[in-house]
């Protein structure tokens, strides 16, 4: 289950999705996470995320990341075009205090493509974005 409500918007712009996803290890130790989404309006979209862990030291790990988002239908009221919507390239550097607890810092560059970029330009929005990310990776 996934629920999207854009920041600072009303309930009319929110969407709920049923999600089917997998998580696994592809050849050459790439972690992949494909997911298929079906919205409450029957819009179909998909996401593929791939990461790779590079050990720089015993506890210091660099993780390059790639994420692709695509949609089967155009949904202009939500800024979504048909086809490949956007891609994200990034990297995270984490220090594993314990394997289960690792703070990280990272960078991320997102670029809208195709019809989605056209919708963003028409609405006066940027088609690319750069972000610095801080977080903690935890698992039990």
C-alpha cells in the first residue's frame, strides 16, 4: 500500500496505490527493487531502484544508486506523463557503527523526462533537482 499527498496540498490531490514489489540480489551483487503500482483511479506505474555497495573500509560503505519511474497512462493533474517519467542518480556514504545501525550522508540528482518534463515546464516547475541527504539506516 502506498499513499501520496503532496506537501501543502488538500485531500483532493492525494492518491492511494496498491503495490506489488520485489527485493533481491541481481548478478554482480546489485540490489534491485522493482515495484508495480495501481492507483485508486486505475493508473498503472512502475519503479526500478538499483544499488551497489562498495566497501571503502571495514565500516565505510559507498552506495551508488539509480532509480527509474515510468507510467502507462498520462495523468497531467498529478504531473505525470506517459512513458519514462524521471530518473534519479545518487550516492550515499554510510558508516556502519553496527551492521544494523549506520548513519549516512548522500547526494541525489533527479531529472524529469519526456511528457513529464513537458508538463513540468508548462506548469513553471523545474525539470531537474539536486539534493543533499542525511539519514540513518536501521534494521532489526
